[in-house]
C-alpha cells in the first residue's frame, strides 16, 4: 500500500470521527490483522479505532470486544484499550 493511500485513509477516518463524534486529533497505526489505530484526541482522551473489512463476520468483531471486556473485568492490567 502506498504512503499516499495510507494518508488518504487516515484523513478519511479523522474526518469521519470529527463529523460523527465531534473529535479532532491524530491517528497512530497499531498492529493487528485489521486496520487498528490509536486516536489521540485534542481533548486528551485516547481511543482505539478498528476498521474491519466487509467480509469479516460481525460475530468475530463482537467476540473480540467481549473478550476485551472479560479480560478487563477479570482485573488484568495489560494496557487494554
């Protein structure tokens, strides 16, 4: 993927976050099998933005979220989003 394509993608994500959530800030690419970003908002809050492709089953994404909640509820302190 070219750097220009990555720039356009990140710009589109930032515009979407601003339009839908009123958040302004910057993205930092994270690892993972999907497009994962850390979003550092201008208000000091931090968020994880996860972009999945159209063929990724909704159940898969839901399972990942449930797993994160379970780990957090169990008291693990691993710097989870």
